[in-house]
């Protein structure tokens, strides 16, 4: 077989019994390296080896993605997330998470897709690297490093092969209890500076979704947001934040549009 791709990195909070909540897609997959570690021992008698044993202890996991959403900081590292703000404290403790992805492969010339799930992993926050723009464009992407341990039933990894990508992805999502995500709202007028008042309409590509918005800087939701029903009049400086929700699906990402009326 030959592996030649990697798609859709998904994480979800692990709970005893190998159950999961709060699943999400973490950017787009760049790389994944899983290195199992084993404890080994040998028994010698009459100057020769008569027994040997090898037992799984843990696995090193290195997941490279195009980006790590702000909302994932709590799930991955135990940080406090408030809208677009992440607060890191010395007492933060990273929870255990399940990690899943889909790996395309070729078997005897046939296209297959492997659903891969690492059952229980704890990630540690690594170094953050930044650099100024130079004569050439250099992309820097985050790599999440963690340690995988056996779950409650001693299982630490699961793989299953499928004929289609959609089947493999559905298997990973179902295993990690990940709901589909509502599409993010779209504003008819982009944030910016304008000479006159604007009328801003919000829309969502997910049928049946409800949009909640705020204009006071607070995180929008069903509790402290206003359900969108008509265009928003922007006569003075205003920041519109909006989220789309639908029962049975994960909430969309939050959009923020800032308007300045000169």
C-alpha cells in the first residue's frame, strides 16, 4: 500500500468510557506522525534468551495543521477562551482528546481511504515562531505535539478502511461524536470606513440556521445575542459580531465586522 495524503484533522474531548464531546475540525491537515513506544524485556537462562516481552506504553503524536482555531485553545491546552481572546494561566491543564483524520491510500492500484483515530492524547503547547516578511514568502504552520495513552479498554488506536472519502470521514466524525458545523454568517457589507450610514444584511448558507448578533462587543449566542430578522442599520461607529446556530449541529465560527462612519 502507499499513503499519499492526509485530510480533515479532528479533535474531541475524551471522557472515561472512551466517549467524546466538543469535537471540532482543526484547520487543514499538513502532517501527522504517530510513533509508538514499547517497554521490552528479556529472560535469559543457560546463557541464552528464553523469553522476551514487549508492551505498549505510549505514543508520540505530532500533528501539523494549517492553523489552530482560537476556540480550540480550551480543548487542546485547557486555556480560557472568551470570543477571540485566549487567556493562558500557569494552572491550566490540558485535557485528554481523541484525534482523528482520513488518509488516502493506494492498494494494488485501487483508491482507498483509511479512517485513523488515536483514542486518548494529551497535547502540550509548543514554541510559537514568528518572522518578518522578506524577499520571499515563507509559510509557518503550527505543529501540535502530544502523548497518546491507552483508553479505558487498553485500545490506543483504531484504523478502518473505506472505499470513499465520505464514508471514512463519517466514521471518524461518528467515533468522536462530532456534529457537522453550521456555515459562518456572511455580512452583505464588509467592515470598513464609510461616508454614510450602511444597511447590513446577514445570511447563512446552512438551511434552517438562526443567526444571533451583538453590537456591544459581547460574544453572540442565544442568551445575550439578538436573533437576526432584518437588516441592521449602521448610522454610527459599530462592531457587529454574529454566529449561526442550528439544532443537531455545531455552532458556526463567529464573524466580526467593524464599521466606522466618517
